[in-house]
């Protein structure tokens, strides 16, 4: 079982967000591996353990600070780490990013066939959930998205997808791209041995040239979407603070009735 997991370096959710030249400002001081990607790493590790053999790769795309994402994946137990970093990638939209990741996946796949690419359901800095589908389309692989459960048997991946009014069981032949939700599993905590080992494990660094990707096809210049404007959320005005002296419930009910919400 050979699996590649995509992980992203994103700003900490509790940090102050800002934009620079139409893109989210990213610094190493407040960044971290995308929380939802931990479920993807866990899914890959569980499949490898169930198979009794295999390799798990962690792949990230980004600037120098993004290596922290694959370092975290190494701490969780993946076998290999890849960091795609090139100034030409800056400003890429989801389609450009998918093209770069697809090229990296093909490079690994050509060395020895991959069975799965697993992603998180979304990146918490963008929340588009578009990358898994764009990646599968670029690769020409089957796609199984928003999986709350994942199994692999006899060359077929099967997922359970929870919808508001139904549960779906969907299967596809390998190789496939699978995105998992935070319902899929409970990510493990890194142990001390893996944390120490991750410090010295090599991280392969690839550029666009290494992947055979034309710089003019990715980056801000090739993006199909653009941020027209970004500004801080204005402070809320006319707030009403009620000190609860035992009648807080009544005050809340009166407020909801007054606003036509009850």
C-alpha cells in the first residue's frame, strides 16, 4: 500500500488574518499544518497498518515555512516528506496548485505506483474544498470526496459519505483521490520517539523545473481567480450588554421577540 497525503501550511486560526498583494499573509511565527489534514494523515497511516506493509508520503506546496507541515506529518508517523517550493508558484489559485501537486504525484507514481492520494476535506485558510476534485481531474484518477469512513480491499477504495438526509457508500478502483472529513477518525498524537526522529529525517525539496511544470502555467499570472479587495471586518456597533441578575433568560426572550426571531 503506497499512499501520498497532501498537507498544507496555514495561518493559525487564532492569529490575526491579513492579506498581502491579494493573498493571505503567511509567516512562520503563527503557521501550522492544516488541522483537517491531520485526518488525512491518520487515514493513510491506518490503511498502511491494516495492510501490514507500505509507505506513506507527505507532500506540501509553499514557501520555506511550509516545510513545517511535512515535519509535523513525519512526527505523526509518515515515512517520506516532500516540499515543493518555487517562487513561480506564488499566487496560484486552486487550479494552479492542483497542477503542481499532480505533477509531484506523477513523479512519485512513476518511481513506484501509488494506490491513493488522500487529502483533508478543506484547508482552513481558504475553505474551498475544491482541490481534491481539481487534483483528481488533472491526474485522470477516480475521486471519492468527503469521506467519513474509508476502506480498501481487492483494488477498490470504498467510502462512507454522511449527508444531511442520507448515508452514501461509494466505491472506485485504485488509484484514486480521496478527501476525508473530520468524522473519519481521531488523529493520533506524535510520540517522543517520532518527534525526535522527525528532526533528522530528510525532506526532499522539488522545484517546478524538477516537476517539468512551466512556470507560466501556474502562479498569479495564470490564476483564474483574483482577490479584488480585502479589508478588516468593521467593529460591531450598537451592542447591548445584559448583566444577568437572574432575569437573563427573560431578557434574551424579549430581545428575540423584539427582533422577530422567536
